[in-house]
């Protein structure tokens, strides 16, 4: 093999190696959806108590919130029959990059326990009635809703 041919093959191999590295780095980085985007894909939509529950410190209080429903949009939510646990409408935002906690406009912080395409389990603390202006039982809530 002539020295010029050998040098040509080396340059060609180096070019292909760099091209493969460039393409691999470009596709594996910034184009991947964030944990928040992936979680919102599951979170968006209408949720109800069908086969779900509202638990306070381990006791089922679902009957107090008959036909409870929650609808979530990008940055907003609406509820039905939530008492004063949640506003009828409100806003929310992510608290962390891992998409495990949400903050509501009223200052309540909600922790996502489980989130799939059809099941959403979340928890929060409620301080209870304030001078009989709020309904609800004080305690640690765990709510399970389904699509």
C-alpha cells in the first residue's frame, strides 16, 4: 500500500468517526423531553373519583366529596365538589425539575405519589377550617383519581 493511500484511509476513518460522534451527541441531548413535559403528558385531562378515594390520615372521607372531579391544563386547573380543599379554578406550577411536586396559587404544595396515563395519586396537608369559613377536615390527604 502506498503511503498516500494509507494516509487517505486514516483521514477518511477519522472523518467518519467524528461524523458518528457528532450525530450521536446531537440526538441524545437537548431534544429529549424534560421530566416535567413527560409528567404533564400524563397529568393533562380530566380526573374523577371512579374507583378512587379521598383519604385523610388513613380514613376514607370520599363520601364527603361525592362526584369530586379535577381537570388539569397547562398551568391551570378546575375542580368540582372539592369543598374548600381546592379552589373551583386556579393555577399551578412545578416546584421541582423531577416533576414530583406542584405548587398551587393558594400556597398549597401537592406531592405526586403515582402518575400514570390512567391513575393519579397525590398528597398534601390541609390545616382545616378557619373560623368556619372553610370546610374540610384537617390532616394529611391522599387522593386517588382516575381518567
